[in-house]
C-alpha cells in the first residue's frame, strides 16, 4: 500500500462513500476489448503478449498495461 492510498480511502469513507468498488476511470478508453483478451488468454494461456497483441491488432505495450 502506498502512502497516497490511505488518505484516499480515508477521505472516501469520511465523505460517506463506503463502497469498495473502483470508480469509473477517467481518460482515454481502452483500445482493447477486455472480454476478448480474457477469452484469448483462457483459450491458450501460453500465448505471449506479442501474439495476443497481433490477434487484437494493438501494440504489445497495450496488452501488458491492462
């Protein structure tokens, strides 16, 4: 746990939000369909990130950042 995590959760609980679910992230949406990626990994767990990125037509770094 980082030093920034504790104040974040403390403020969140103090403000009345007792949900432990992550909030919707702001920023650019992902280029990858997470369900498709999960399915590809489940079908062949030995596939490399390079192979997965080729299947999804994205940069390998995109697959590793998910």
